[in-house]
């Protein structure tokens, strides 16, 4: 190539015309080779089906589905299951796929090959397209139908199993929650039974009981005071009756002639007065000491009279009581009996008061224990409310899971449906022979152009006057034209005819190859 040489479009056209055979021959060879190769390649057919995810027939407001996965996630799980080795091996054996190469290759490689020939493509949010390629159009259609049915069946089976598993899980959790709830209820029952009366809910009743007991104590105190006043009055009356009456001459002597007012009567009267004094004053009071000396002297007198009666051979005579003394003694006995009744009532009231105060103390202790019982009960009740809420929530979920499981068993939940069934392909999917032939022609053309470029790069001859002037910096004095003989013209004409003939033959051969491929059954 001459340094600094530039090519114009006219130069390029001239070079192409001058070296046309270098373009035509590679073009014909590339086209013919591609046509032959395309006829030798096996035809691959593709069958595809469109599957859509149909929503459940029952509205979600009535029955909520337990499976809420997106279609992409569910499709990925189903793809792993269906494209597993066991499933694909069963399809290969049932449909007799790869019959020629099954004897030469292990089944594992055929499974891997089939896995590569299956294509799953998501289209939209609720549909996907499943396709399969093979060399037999009938087989590819059957295999695509089989794969589509597996997707539908496996989806139904997985949904039903997942719904059943969810139902079983919720049922087991519900049983466990019920058991824990019953155990906690027993603890609460035992706690309420153990601390009955000390619970916060019983505070008002305890206060009311204390108020009632205090009112009873008040009424009892008032009754006791009245009884004490009555007892004091009776004791004074009794004391007055027991005072000795003034001595009077006896009109009824005894059988032995002794006076009626003897020492025993005086002794009894003195003792009665002493008892009355002891109820009013202390034992060391002077009046008490005087009365005690009087009683001792009367006792000595009585002893003396007994001795005298014994010495005289007489028995002690009975006392002679006057009517007034008899009335006085009767009244004394009545007063003493009433005093005994009042004393018994006083003791009863004391016991009753003691019991009432014990009950007040008991209720007060229950009130004092309420704060601690309240904190303990709050903790137990909080745990119980938590367990109860958990149990109620699980119960609702279990019922929803039962409805969802029944929905899946009847196949009215979400499921895949074939929109476009697989068909027997009429034309092969691959190879695209037209593209191959066109590619061969383009390749041959590129090769021819590369050859011309190499030749022109290595050509250092001058082809025009401008090149001589530009490169040699010398003026051109004369041009000698090319002298071509008739024989050379003939050879050149024959070469052109041969090139044209070869081009025509190559084009005819390519057309024949394409036609044969088109017309092949």
C-alpha cells in the first residue's frame, strides 16, 4: 500500500468490480456451506402452555386462606419439586424420551439435559409460561402437558397438605393452651379457696362485716351496762334485806325454852352484811374488820351454845321464823335468783363479746392481708388473662384453619389453571435455517472483503496520475495505456462468465437447500 494513499467511494467501487471474483466465490462458498450445515442439523420443536393462578371461589371475607405465599415463591418451590430427579426420570421412562441416547448415556445426564430443556417464565403477577423443547413434535407436546398437570396436581397437593399441617399444628397448640389454662384455673381456685376473705373483691364485704360486728358490740355493751346497773340495784336491795332486823321479844319459845333469836341467826346476818360490804369496799376497810370480829364472836357464841346443849342432853332446836322474816327471806331468795340470772347473762355477754371481738380481729387481719394478696392475685390474674387471650386467639385460628382445610379439600381455593394448552408444534423451533444461511452468506462476504483488503494493502503500484504527483513530487509527462490483446480479452471474459456462473450455481444451490428444508415432512 502506498503511504498516504486515500480511497474514494469511486475507488472502492472500482476495486470491488475489479476483484469481484474474490467477493463472489467466498459468498457462494459460505452460503452453500451454511445451507448444507443447516440441512444436517436436527430440528428442535418447542411446545408451551400458559398457566394462570386462579383466586379462590369463596370470598376472603368469609374464609381466609392459610397459604399467602406469592406466586413467584410458590412457583420456585413447585419447580424444585417437579424438576427433581425422581419426577423427571418417571417422565422420561413413561414418554420414552431420548430413546436413542438412553443406551449410551446414564439416566442422570438425561435428567440434567431435560432439566435444561424445560423453561419456566413468569408472565405478569398471576401467570407463568411453561415450555419444553425436543426433536419430536408429538413427544414435546405430551411432555409439556405432563409437566403442566404435575404443576397443577402438586400445587393442589401441597396446599392441601399445608392446610392440614396448619390445622394439626393449631390443634396441638390449642390443646396445650387449654391444658395450661385449666392448670392455671386450678391454681386460681386453690388460691381463692386458701385465702378466702382476704381477696380484694371481698374488701367491701369485710368492711361491712366489721361494721355489723361493731354495731353488735355496741349494742352488747349497752345491754351489759344496763345489766350491770340492774345487778347493782339488786345487790343493794339484797344487802338491805340481809341487814339484821332489830331484836324483838320472841312470843314463840322453842320446845326447850331457848329464845328465838339465837346465835346462828345473828351469825348468818353478820355474814350477809360482810358479803355486802365486800361488794362495796376493799377487804382492809375498817367496817370489814369490825364485821369480821363480830362474826368471830358470834361463831364462838354458837360453839358455846352447842356445848351447853350437848352437856344438858338437848339437841339444837330449829329456828323459829316470824312472818316478816319469812317474807324477807323469800324476797332475798328471789333477788338472789335474779342476781344469778344476771350473772349468767353477764358471763354469756362476756363470751359473746369475746367472740365478736375475735371475729372483728379476724376480719381486720383479712383486711390487713389484702394488699399482699392483691399483688399476688394480680400476678396470677395477669398470667391467666394472657393464657386466656392466647387460647381464644388459637381457637379462632383453629376454626379458620379448619375452614381453609375444607376449602382446599374441595379444590375451591387458589389453584393453577391452564389457559393455553400445549399444542403439537407445526414448525421447528430450532435451528433457524434462514438465519444460518444468511449468516453463512455474510460470513463469506466478510471473508472476501478481508481478502481484497489484504491484497490492496500489499499492492504498491500506481493506479492514477495523482498518486505519482503526490508521492514522487514529479510532474507526469505522458501516460502509456494498457495494451490488451484479443486473447487476453477472451480469457478475461471467460473468467467473468465463470464467476457469474459460479454465483448463479451457488445461489441456486442455496435456494434448493432452503426449499428442501421447507418441503421436508
